[in-house]
C-alpha cells in the first residue's frame, strides 16, 4: 500500500508541475518581448541624447541592432538609412569620405 500511495503522489506531483509549466512558454515569450522593447527604447533614448556626429553614428548602429533583434524590418530599414546618413556626417566631420553604399 505504501508503494501505491507513493506512485500516486509522484504522478500527482508530475501532473501539477505540468499544469504549472503549461503557460511558461507564453510567459517567457512575453518577457522576451518586454526585454526587446526596453532595449529599443533605451537605444533610441541614447541616440536622442547624442550630439556629436560620431556618437550619433554609433548610437544609430545600436538602434539598428535592437530593431534587428526584435525582427522589426520596417523600423530596421528606417534606422539603417539614418545610420548611414549619421555615419556619413561623422566621417565628413573628420575629413573622410565614405564609399557609396551598396543596395541590398
């Protein structure tokens, strides 16, 4: 009788853990999306604070990386264009001419 009761308890514990973890995937996905959103917000905020041309170039690259990680293609493309312009201005500020960008 002791073994039977132990097996029942074990099955009940496994079932309880299964039920508790049933929503874990959704919670993990929501947390991942929150992290990506916060990363984008921080990167854009840092970009907005940047004043020096080289700093804006670097910060724009970080925004592109954040949007790329979040798989937001439209925003990634828009920020890539901004990044190219900011980096071109940064290069011009130090007297360097960048080669023309290749279309994707």
